[in-house]
């Protein structure tokens, strides 16, 4: 987790720095549904590389947004889920979903009518 001194003064910049990448937002979208295994996420997120997925999950785990659970099985099973802090992002992601739906319906719909 970053220290207070390492974070930007602006709270919006802080949020964007923590979850602002395309892939982090899509990973969060999936984790809001349920816990996922690494390969499930990789298959569902069309176009993401293994390195970017690994780096994004590690970064969000380090920031306290994602929890990683290792099950003592053979072969080992690892699941990623949202931490309590990650769950607090639910209204933000929901607002983005609503905004995107309205944009597609209203703005893109208007262009189609032209």
C-alpha cells in the first residue's frame, strides 16, 4: 500500500492512479460479480496479456483493493476477489455503467438518426 506522502494531493488523481487503467477497471467489473481464478479472468478479458493481468492484480492486491486466496489443494488453486476496500468501489463502477448505458442509448442513438 502506498503511503500518504506517495499519493497525489488531488483525491480524483489518487483514485485514477489506483484504478484508472483500462484493464484494472475491467478486472474490477468482473470481481464485482464473484471471485475469479486467474485463467478465467484472462479468458474473459479479451486482449489482456498475462503480464498485464499479473501486474494489475499484484498492484491492486498491494493497494488493498483485491484479495488473493490460495487454497491448499493439488494442484494449487488461487482465487481473486475484492477486499472490503475494493467493495467500496461498487458505487463508482455502477455509476460508470449507468453513464455508459445512457451514453450509448442517447448520444450514439442520436448519431444513428442523423
